[in-house]
C-alpha cells in the first residue's frame, strides 16, 4: 500500500500531515437504516464526512441522499452501478460515472468533483479521462475492511486505530455487508480520535 501513492501521484491518498485532522469517508450508500444510522452518529458528534455514493442507490433512496446534503456532508461519485474499472471498457466506465453525476445533479445542482473508483480499481486511461474532466480521484490511507466477514469488529477497530496519522483518509462502508463491523468500530474510533485531539474535515 505504501508504494501506491508513489506509483499514482495524481490520485489523492492522504491530506496534509501538519495538523491533527482526519477525513472520514463512507462508500456504497445511501441505503435505509445503515446510512441513516451513520448520519445519526455523525450528527450526535457534530462531525462532517464525505459520502461516495452509488448513483443507483441515490435513485432508489433520494430522501436519504437529501439528508446527507442537508446535514452539510460532502458528496462524491462512486459510479452508478459500482463497476470495476479493470473489467470495464473506458467507454462503459465513463458512461457509468457520468450517469452517477447526472443522478447527483438532480438533487445537488453543483454535482461533485470528487470521484472514488469502486474497489480502488481503475485503469490509467479511465483515470486520465476523469482527471482531465476536472475530477479529483480520491483513494485512501486507511481502509477499515469493515466489509470482510472474516474480520471481527474488534479487529476492524484495532487495525484502523493502529494506522491513524494526521491527514488520514479513512474508508468505512455504509452497506449491509459492512454493517456489523462498521457499527461497532465507528463510535469507538470517533471516541478515540477525539480523546487524542483529532478534528474532522470533509474532502
């Protein structure tokens, strides 16, 4: 993982290390209950995060998407169907990304300039096209692996805390697959970060 930022320097992997600030991100929503639970926790803690949304989930659950916007969180494009770049032609990948952007614009006229490739997998041609269109490709410095069934909630939290540094971009998933681990790890991580003097910002 440490070598990837050097191999792909045009992607954003981490923010400035000067201040004790971290960047919470959530992938794959919005969906009922799970995304709503995340929003409740963030609202209680007065924390803003960045949500990389799947276009089809925005289409299915517009009220939850509107709540994300109303509570001053940042939005990112995560394609319309959560497509894997390595297995998709550039034409289909760009079309899927643009379809997601169109869905975002229906509810948020500014759209978004943030893009995160599903699975973190994107070809050089796909990335170059999006970068040239003005997107910032957001990767991460910490992926919680909350979606891994073989990882216990305690392990999920422990491995995340171990990797925290100023400027970390942290990935959780507001999805059914990640729900168990995420619901355990997120509140305890927020408690830890606040205790250690970290603040939170959107991308």
